[in-house]
């Protein structure tokens, strides 16, 4: 049986971030992906660069492609967008796996993340990363994208789309994965929010930080495929 899966990338990335999953997932998976507005050269408009708009993009992509209810893998921001979309349109989703998704948004936590998005500081600390991001998102100037991302995080801190109350009503099966060393998502916060979802499982991936390239790809593919099969067999 063919499974339809949608891959959603993290902040400051693009769908290319998840190409390794397209290659490694079983051949009977129908794999789809896209880059969010403002990423990978897509036009950036401040009014559309919000988590609410990203969630709407997920919904519209599924509907526009006439996909059956999808299994989603969302990394970091992609996981938050998927869950936000599922809260409003659960019928479009068969399951959602998140990895490194930060759930505990507040003005204070948003400020902590925004501090990492200073263009000059990034250039001094990691010039190669800045160069890669500049090429990836051209023709959008990187400082413009960083400013838009900061505004998006600030808005999320002031008005989170996912609260324990909203997640407690989500009947879509969810697998929450978080690295043991992930200081962005945080193990305790991830577990706390997973506990509020009635059909969620939670797993800590040992010795793993937030960065996707540090995650064991074979383990990740195994966890995604195993969860999809479990859901398809009606075991969760």
C-alpha cells in the first residue's frame, strides 16, 4: 500500500534540507515537499511571513495537490506549521511526526531565539553558514529574511498557535521526537506538550542536538516509517 508523506523544512532552510529523506524512505512512499514563502528565493512579504500563514500554506498545498490524508514529517518550524494546520483541518492529516519542534513559545523564549538571528554576529561567528544561506535564499537579501524571521518568532511568542488546550483536542496521531541535547526544543518542554495530545507518542533521541545534519539518518527514517505503519495498522 502506498503512503503519502509530506516533508516540511525548518526555519532558514528549504525543501532541499529534506532530500535525504526522499532518497531513503521506502519506494512505495509518495513523497511531497515544498519551500515555505520567503524561503529559497520565494517572494518575501512581511504580511505573509507568519506561522499562521505557513500553516495555511500546508493546508493549501495538500488541497491543491488533491492529496489523500497525509503523513507529515516536520522538522523544527515545519513540525509547528503542520500541527497548527492540523488543529484547524484535522481531516487532511493521517499522522504527524515532528523532530526538534519548539512548543514552549513566550515573549522570553522568542527573544532568546531572536538573539541568534543578528546578521553581523552570524557573519563573524560563522561566515560559511552566512554564505550558504545567502546563496540558498537569493535574491532575497539574508538580513531581510532574518528580520522577517525575528518578527515571526516575536509574534509567536506573543500569541502561540499551539497551546496545551488546543493540542488536547487534536485527534491526529502525533510522534514527537526530540534530541537529548536539543537546547532549542528542549526535552522537558517537548514531553510536556506531547503529554497533552491524546494520540501522541514521545521519544528522546540520545546524544543528538537540534541540528538536523547531526541526526542519525537511518534512525530517523526508521522512526518515521515505523510510526506510519503503526498508524496505518490502527495501532494508535
